[in-house]
C-alpha cells in the first residue's frame, strides 16, 4: 500500500525584496498545508506585510519562487491572485458600506438573467452562503448598518464565494469583542473543515493558540522559525519575535522591588481605564521627574492607551487624574491646555508638516500665544526657535529650512522642541527612536533623560527593550489591553519584560491591588 503524502498548498522560498536599496525581505520562506490555519507573526518591520503583498501581486519580488497548488505562480495584481484562489481580508475592510450585504458578496460578479441583474438569485445565494457559515444577517441590509463583526463575516463570505483555496486574514480581531471573536473562530474552523487554508496574522497570542495549527515567525525581513503551535510556548514566541534568548525562564527577578515614592502626587495616574477593544483594564502612575516605560507586543494597547491620555480616543470606563484631579478630555486641545503632550509613533503622518519650515513646525502648538491682534509676533517666535535649536542641538541650515529636508533624528528633535516650548508637565513618547540612526538615537534618549531630570513626567513606549532597561525607572507591561506587571529597580530586565508579555495576567498587576 502506497502512503499518500499531501503536498503543501503554498510554498514560498528565498523571497527577497528591497526598497531603494534597503532590504525588506531576505530569503524569506512560508509554507502552508491544505486545510491548515497558519499563524504569521512578527513585530513592526518584520516583513509580514511585504511577504503577503508579494504573494498577492501588490509587490514584485526581487528573487525567490512561489508555488501554489504545486504550480509556479507570479501574480502581478491582487485581482490576478484572487482569480488564482487567494483572497485577502484586510484589517481595514475593502467593502462598499452603502451597498447591501448581498451586493458586497457578489460585487463585480452579479448573476444575470436576460441581461439584467438577477436580484432573486443574488439574495438567495448570499443567504445560503451565510447560512452555511452559520452567520445570521439580513442580506438586503446596507453593510454600514451591520456591526463590525458582521462586516468581517461578509468579507469572509465573499472570499468563499470566490472559491478561494487560501484566505489571508490581517488582524481580523482588532476591532471585535470577545463574543464576536468566538464567532470568527467558528467560521475559521468551518473553512478548515471545508479544506480552505487560512493565514492568520495577529499579535494576540491567546488567539493563535486557540485557532492556529502552525506558526511562522518573522524578524528583520527573515523567517526565523516555523513550528507547530503546540511545540512553541508563549515565552518562546515572544523571545523569537524580539530576537532575545532568555538566560532564564523565571518571571520573578531577584532583588528587592523598588516602589515609587507614594508621598508625592503623580503628575498623571490612570485607574482601570477601558477604551474600545484594545484597552481593557489599564492602571498606572507617572511621577514628576520619572521616566516610565510602557512595554508590550504590537497590538497590546500601548498606543491606544497613550491616545486616551491625550484625548484622541474616547475613554469608556475608568479615571484619569492629572496632579490628583480627575480629568475627562474631550479632545487633544483640552489635554494640551492642561500640559499634556504626545509625540506620535508616525512622525511623518502625525507629526511634521513636511512643506513647512523648521520654525513653523517648532512653534505650531505655541502659535496661539504668539498672536497679538491677529498678527504673529515674529521677533518672539524667532527668539524661541533659536533657543530650542541651540538647546536641542538641532542640525539645520536655518529656521526657514523645510523640515522634510532634515534627517529623521533632527525632525524628532524639532517635534520634541514643539512640546517643550509649550511648557508641559507630562510627555508621552511613542517609539521616539524608530527610524533614526544610532548616533541620533543616543542623542534623543539622552535628551529625554535630561527632560525628566528637569522635573518632566515621561511615559515612553518602546519596542526596543534595552532602551527601557537603560532609561526607565519603572516599566509597566501591557498584554491584550491589561496592565499585567509593573517592574522597578533590579526587576527591570529584558527577560522579565518578555516573560510578562508572554504569560502574565491582570491578576499579576500590583497597581490594581493598591488602587482604591
């Protein structure tokens, strides 16, 4: 009797891609079996999105081979990949909100009768498809009247109707609640039972173990691990993603824990904060003159928490206290008026205004105070700009130079100066050293330390754990939107942070215990 060996549905070998000479993928690989749910994970910049875009024809690979169903493929457009049996469901759904559920499922492929759209068949086929997947929805209802979970299911139903053999799901649970996630998982298991393979991109570790068979881990554009989920525990996943080898798997650090001086009033304190689906129960405090690190995997709620503290996202539950007083920001302008500042992770999109000068970018927040009788006091503006150029050692041809012409590190210094000249008490920094060279990185981190020494309260979000180890007095670890550990003194180590990211729960949170 001959043993039947099932060939992989998808094989990607030696995939390389560079943008302007900078490698994004280096000999990456990915293999998916028929009827398999496969996790694809890695931090920002690991290469996941680039690999998927090469597979689906959005990018052209520089080298490597792709085999799908045993045949070499070279898709040049996402539509070509879709016709070839690969369908992608993006985090931001690419459906048409004002069209009905049924229309979205069969968009561009509407069945016709006598040259006209056969609406009876569209509605009947859509209802049958949703019923097969166990989805309850009115197929005639406009999509924008459905909740997010139903919209996600409609995208899956569309993929199934296209006879997809491989469905790629990019962060499909990012905007779903717990019950909706269970519905999604049930549909994924149904797809698996029907022989459809799924690539599941997510940063929520518990979800990976709940629904995935195997995992591929990427780091720095390379595939660094391919294993069965049951052969890789959470701690191994975290350390593989971050590229750190644990000297010990013990979560508790040796040495005495150093508590913050609770006789002082925190500049900012949050208690049991909840916002949307990303921030579930976060508690922490930042004291004047202190740098508090905020650690967690991508998707843990770090940025969302900072946006809540800046008034950019709505707070559903919990309290924010500024210098001991409860506050409820309605907008970022409210937070700024109270001395709260936020330096976004994406300085090019949410920070600089590229075609404006260094001078204009630096004084943007301060501008209302520089206006007298509707006219900007240019002399005072120039004095302030020159002072901060010298203080922060910003390398520029002059205040009138366009900020887009500066290096990444100097752009970041201008954004720091923007907040410092506004006389703030609390500064949040989201990945302040991302995308800048090593020398500028050291300058930025030294400057942050000096600002804290001058009495500023600083909350620093960083994926580079060694930065938190070197510069933070305390580190708060988030996992799935919950504060799960607070580390201080000798407890602050990369090993302890990774252990908390992998295995700690809300019950391990000492901040919650001492909150009244």
